[in-house]
C-alpha cells in the first residue's frame, strides 16, 4: 500500500469513527424525541379531553340549575348553551376514545359512555317533564357528579401513565447519555491511539533511515534497512541499501588506494638518507624515517604519536629543532610567507665520537585556502658534514694565507714609509707620486687581508668578546674621531643625538666601535659635499639602538637583503662595487650577532640610508 493511501485510509478511519458517534447520538436523540411525542399524543391529549369533559359537565349542571330557577333566566338561551355543551362533551369523549393507550382506560371510557347515555336520557326527560326541579335535584345532579367522578378517574389513570412514561423517558435519556458518552470515549481512545500510532508507523521508518544516514555520514557503510513494504518508504529503504553497498565498495577501493599511496609515501620517506620528521598542527610526530630516528637517538616507535615538546625535554637535537620551529612560526607571522623556513647548523656526534653537521630546515605547511591555518610542520636534518669540512678547510686556508700575506705586506708598507722619509733621501715628484700610489694600494691590500682574517676567525668561532661597561656617548665620539680630516675636507657635519636615558651597558668597545666606524665610513663616502650625517643612540624596548643616517643616494629595496652578504658592495644604482671585498657590513653583522643583537638598514632611492643595530642593555 502506498504511503499516500495509508495516510488517506487513516483519515477515513477516523472520519468513520466520528460518523458512528454522530449516528448513535442521532439515534438516541430521535428515540427520546419520539417517546416524548408519543406521551403528548397519547396521554396528555386524553388528560386534556377528560378535563374538558368535566368542564362541560359542570356547565351542563350549572345550566340545568339556572333553568330550574325559572323566570330569572332566558330559557331559550340556556337550552342553546345546554345543547352546545352536550356537543362539546360528545366531541371530547370521542377524543378520549381515539387515544386509548393504557390498561383499564377502555373500561373507564365504556363506563363513561354508558353513564353519559343514561344521563343524556334523563336530560331528555328533563325537557319534557313538569317537575324539573325534582328531577334535577333527585337524579340529574347525582348522575352529573358520577360522570365527573368517572372523568376524574380517567384523568388519574392518564396522570399515572404520564408519570410512568416520564420515568421511562428519563431512563431512556440517561441511557442515551451513557451510551453516547461511552461511544465518545471509545471513539476518542481509538482516534487518539490511531493519531499516536499511525504517525509513528510512518515516522519510525523515517527516523530509522535518518539514523542510518548519520552513521553512514560517520563512515559506517555497513548500514542496511529492512524492507517490509512496497511503500515509498520501502522504495527509499531499497535505494538506501543500494547506496550503502556502493559506498562501502567505493570506500574499500579508496582505502586500498590510500593504503597503497601511504605505503608508497612511507617507503619514499624512509628511503631518504636525510633525517625527516613530520609533525601535525599540534606538534605531534606523525611520521619519521630511520635516518631521523638515528640522528635523534630515539627509536621510531617512541617517536610516532608523541609530542615534540615532550621529546625535547630529554633530547637536545629535538629541542634545537623545536626552537627553530618556534622561530619559524614567529617569522611566518611577521613576513606572511606561505612556507617560512629556518635554517641553521647543528653538530652531532654519532659514529665513534666523530662530529657530523646537519642543517635544520623547518617548513611550516599551510592550508592553500586559508593562509592563516597551519596543517603541520616538516623538520629536515640534512647531512652537510662534507660541505662543513670543506668550508672549514677553506676558512683555515684563507686564515693561513691572509696571515702569511699580512707579514710581507706590512714589510712593504714599512719600506714605502721609509722611502717617503726624507732622512733617507729625497724623491723627485714622479717617484714620490709612485710611492704614494703604491702605499695606498698596499694599505688597501692590508685592509682586505685584515678583513679576511676577521671573517675567518668568526667562521671558526675564534672571535672573543672583551665586554666592559661603556657609555653610548663614548662609543659615538670614539667612532667619529678618526674621520675629522675627511669630514673637514668634504665639509660634512655630524649631528650626535644621544638619549640621556640610555645607561652604560656591557659591550666589546673595540668591536662595536669598528661597526660604527664602518657605518660612518660608508655614510661619508656617499654623503655629498657640505651634507650632514646623524649619529643616534636611544633606548628602544629594553635595548639600546645605534644608527647612522646619511642623505646620500640611498639603496633600492630589492637590494636590502644583499647589503650584509659577504663579498658584496652595492652602489646607489644597484651595481656591485669592485673597490673592496665587501666584507665590512658582513663582519659588522657577525659582531652584532655575537653580542646578541640585530642589525639592519632602511633606505630608499634618493632618500638616503639609515644603518642601525640594537644591543641588549646588559648593565653588569
């Protein structure tokens, strides 16, 4: 049966119940009405007729009495009244005879008819006798009383019948109320049960299907719905069962494919010789290869599923990786890059106490659709021991070569100075010009060699800081003093802006002064004739910041990242400068980094440059 037919049948069933209730109510109301009507027709009409008989008899008796009184009344009129009342009596008697409904009523009416015939005969005699008074008082008055007594008996009989029938009607009315009430209760109960059960019969399969669909949505494709009808819900259940089977088959095929892909990816990752650790967004380890397990010194089964923070408590390598990861998060927020990487070296002793060097690459994997949502992290430890050893060999070679070059260059410089000393003889102008040129080139070579030695020391970690309390004013004055001649020659003024709130702090005076000298040297080189240079020292977020500002040609933004690279010098138009090694700013960066500070530049073409660095305010 179709669902629509079921719903229609339910409404028809309830309608039939209420029609039955209406039919029963009408039936009992009709019975009560008919019973009341029968009482009116049978008994009440007889009572009224009997009462009219008594009235007629009273009027006949009264008329006879008036006739007996003689000349005081018009006999003709009284005779007419008498005849009319006799006719009324006869008609009312016929009414009584036509409504016989009670036991004994027929006998009373027969008796009444006989008495009235006798009374009527005496009335005839009354009209033809001379002794009317005697006949009236001796016979007619008494017979009239007897007739009225019989009429009263007839009334009493019908009154009793009325009382009995009224009780019957009351009983019938009460029974009708009871039966209608009982049927109403039964109809309401059946209707309520139908209203409760019928929607439940329809809704229950829908709820079952809904629950099954939720389970399928949660990934349980084994759900099946029993099909026990050919309704629309049955067809829906069949379609659901087919869908569930198809989804299960599709899931199984997808699972097999996913498992194959997962196995392929894990095999590829495990075959990578570099250490690889993959974290989710909560920094839980979800995958690691054998190389990473060996480098970290943690078995794979203890890596997978554990949080990187927990592992870093007892593992210095993981702690270093986590520090780089947190730096990557900070850098990612500031630069708003898709995948911010943090690279650094880490030294690990794995085999026979021989150190190995690894680069730490930390990649923050972000959602393509939501750049602010992190999907996890990739930690890569790449073995660069060979390159590190080669770099150290290069650094050592440069250090040795620079040291070896420095001695003869110093000797040549001393010889050139002696040639310029007039105590050893005078040179002609051409010779003096050649010596000056040679001395300039030798000094430039000595400066290059010194820079190479400094950078070699920094790369090998041999740089030593001799920190002591120093005043910002002393540093600025000390750094500016070597340039008085150049400043006067180019007519450049220096404005020193020193914040009085900056206290003395711990720093290596010589090395920090060297950085300021380097900044100031570049500023003088690019500041035009008659220009101005500003040297600043101020307190900034718990640090001290030094800066040198010039009004030179400035540096384009795309070259800012190259300024502090080794062996690079940038001119105002972006071209490389070949007059030096380009190590000054690179060494400055290393010095500031060793002090735990930061270094940078802000510049635009045509707006000049501001080179600055910050140092922590260590006061003791």
